[in-house]
């Protein structure tokens, strides 16, 4: 088995990934980067501080957990190959993105994929609450919950339930509102 890759997400995003049946490229338009956006992975098992899963008040207060998906590198290409595979990703775009990541991440660890990846390709799912600081394997179960605010997905893992609802973010990307444990 080859050295795995890791995609970092949150307990708010995971149920939507599982329900869709696939991990999808982002739709983030911050910075004016070209299409396609990618599914981002790293060879660093500790994570990547450019990932939204690796910080923020929701994670630090325990309302959301960080989630690590273990993936096969055969399903990805190295970031260093992006401009050769996608001419719209110019050297200027690449330099700008790498400059923005300075001090947070090492682009040599970055891997990408431009098309959806089936959930069945995920080798394992691990979660980490901020308070423990330890990754642990989890079984994740997803169900739908309706209330006066509409449709929520409930993610149950490691004896805890998380609720999230998909909304539209300020840059037109998918965003997720967290609900309260019921």
C-alpha cells in the first residue's frame, strides 16, 4: 500500500459529503482563481493550516470536530503538475496561492483532483475534537432531520450528534450552518 493522502474537513461538511456519495471539488471563488477548483489533499497526516477544518472558534469550542479522510494517492495528481494539466492555472495563480500559504503549509505536500471522488474511495474516516487533540477512527452515520428552519443533516459519530444545514456563502460557495444537539 502506498503512502496515503489526507483530506481535512469538519463534522459540518462530512454528512453532506456522505449524502452526496462523493467528495467534490470546491466552489470557492475567493482570490479569483480559475476553474477547475480541486479536491485538495495533503501527504501531511497532521493537517494543513490552510484548511478550514484546522481551526476557528467552532472547532475550539467543540461545536464542530475536525475530520480526516484517508485517501489513495493514485486518485490524485501532485500540485506541482497543475499548470501542465490545466493551462488556465497559470504560473501567476500558482505563485499567488503558494504565497498565501506561506508559514501555514508546504505546497510540496499538496495533491489535487479536479473531478468528484466516490465516497467508496475513502480508506478511513477519523475525527478529532479540539479538547483531545487525538485522531480516532469513527463510524459515521447520517440521517435527515426536519424542523421549522428546514432540512438539516444529522451526523452521529463517536457517541455524539452534529447537525448542519447547507447555505450559500458570501462568495457563492457552499457554507454550513451548525445546529444544536437535540
